[in-house]
C-alpha cells in the first residue's frame, strides 16, 4: 500500500472513459431548456409545476457534475438542500393546485391570471 494514497482517494469511484464534464453539462442544459420552454408555453398548472421540477433536477445534475469534476463534496451537499426545497415546494404547489381546481374546476393558468378578491 502506497503512502501517498489516502482513504478518501481510495474510495472514489473510477472515472468513466469517454464521459466528460461537458457531457453532463450538456444533458443538464438540455433538461433545463426543456423545463423552461415547457413552463413558458404551457398553461396547465400541473404541467408548469412539473417543468419547474425538471429545472430543479437539471440544476442538481450540474451541481453534482461540477462537484465530481473538482473532487469536492460541496456540490453534492448543496443538492441535498435543493432537493429538500423542491420537496417542500412540491407539497405546497400540489396543495395549491388542488385548492384552485376546487374553486373553478379548471387548471388553466389563464383562468387565474386576474385574481379578484
């Protein structure tokens, strides 16, 4: 056993041949773009909600890719916090969508564009 190896270095997974940081960032950018286009073009509240979740996941992939590239755990730790916020947002958004649907029997964002008291 060589003296230059530490326990942290020995436990790192082997790099995948041919897959670079650019590949992960390309997938992340494509997912984020699909989510953004879906959010801006769709008017169904549930579809808009799912598109925001897709954008959250794309950001998580980018953070994990950078974290692995720099061999540092901060990006992966931050993703855990992003997932926690996304879970809380999912619970609130779905509860709000159910409440709005009960009031107007529609999930169209245009029906709720002008909220009257």
